[in-house]
């Protein structure tokens, strides 16, 4: 039976429903002190809203603004120590990023060989990170953009849920570290103005659509430059971060349209299994990293998690981990995927056919 609850109401009413159900779900997740409740709540609410035939959509610029804010958070977390570590161990960071990419392509190719999805769609659907970028590029390489969107955002959803549960329960983080809310903390206005200026400036990357992920990369670069050189602190009040998290969560949740779910229904079991295998493989790499570099287990796990960089950044910021290390490795994988993922995927499809 089709749910058509929201289709009868105006868009303002639908927004009231979305915000209301977001508040309820986020509050419930907050009660169990789940990291990234401010991301998972809107994400789940978006899926429920879309399943009830909601017609609301977020303007593209809201996602870009949210990514710019997350970029400022990433940039402000970088320290001279982590920069020195990256320069000294760059081959490890890029190597693990490349390994994750290769595992993703292999899993995608395996699904393609089963004949449930064609090769390009399966491979592009599992490329790690930069979900919106992969969806926008996929059609030009012979993939079905609807199925790629489904697999990409299913990956983000699964990785976010698993990483949040791991962060909360597996390493037994004290509740005091998992969630501390200060909604309206004092604002350092000069730093806040600088931060808003970085966000606004980062949006100019939208003028260059061929540069995938340009907004978040520019935001990270400018924020890190100002922070590392002592020119300005980055001021991100809790309410602003919560708004950015909600926008990202809604953007992901509202993409699970009925058309996409219908088109993907046959491939759902294989997609879930492949994403789970990818998560397990990345957890294995985390064990190696933790042992080799002496990083704590949770930091290593989040650093290798194959979710969106923005969602992992939110989880990492909600827990007691080495945030700079997590985001540096995430950024390295993001860049590896962005720079060589499309061309490598295309070569695999050409060599092994478009089954």
C-alpha cells in the first residue's frame, strides 16, 4: 500500500512534518547517547518523509553551504603535528586510500559479474566517498544514475549507522565524551565573521563544476591555512554545526525516492552485502594502522570508514578521537578517489566488459 500522507499537504506543512519528526528521532537517538545523532536523526527523518510521498527538496546550495561548514571544521582541526605526520607518512595515507578504492572497484565488478547490475553501475555505486560527485559523473560513463545514487547513499547510511554504533559501544567511550551540548555558547565575533567569510568564499568553487568536491576542498584549504598560520581561529557555534549536519542528513534521506528504491530492489541484497564487506575490509585496515602507527582503535576505524567524509567528520567530532588524524586519512582517500577513481573504474569496465 502506497503511503500518500504528505502528498495532500502544502510544502510548508511538509517541512513542519520533516522538522518535527527530525526532532523526535534525534531526541531518541540522543537519549542513548549515539554519536552523530544530529546527522542520523535528519537522515532517518528524510527517508520517512520521502516514503510518505513528500515533495520537498533542498536547494543544491544548502548542501554546498553545509559542506563548506564541515570543511571549516576539518581545517580547524589540523595541527602542525598532523601535517608533519602526513608529510612523513604520506605513502601510508595515500596507500590506504588507494587500497580502499581498489577493494570498492573489485566488489562493484563482482556484482556486475552476477548480472544483476551492469558493470559501470555496480562499480560507480560502490566508489568510496564523494557520493554526490560520483552520482553526477556516473551517467557519462554508462552507469544508471538512479541505481548509482541508491548504492552511494545506502553506503553513506550504512557506514554512518555502523560507525556511530561502534563509536558508542565497541570502544566503551564514557557518555561524557560522547555527547556534550552547548547550544548557545559565547561567540568570538571576529573569528565568526572570518569563518562565515570562508564559507561564502568556498561557494565560489560552485562556478567551476568540473572540479568535483571543490567547495569542501577549498573550505578545508582556506580554514587550515588561516588556522595553522595563526591568522585567525575558526568559530563554529554548536547551533551552526547542528544546522549543517541536519542539511546533510536531509539531503541524503530525501534521495531515497520510491523510483530509486523500485529500480534498486533486485540489487538490494547484493548491495548491502558488498557494502558490509567493504566496511569489514576497512576495519581490517584500521587494525593494521592502529598497530603500525600507535593510533587508538576508534580513531583508526573512523579514519578508514568508507562513508562520506562529512558524515565521518561529524561522528569523529562527537567522540573522543584524534580528529585531525581521522580527517587527514579521510581527505587522502577522498582525493585518491576523486583523482583516479573515475579513470580506474572506466579501465576496469573496458577490460572486463559491461556485464
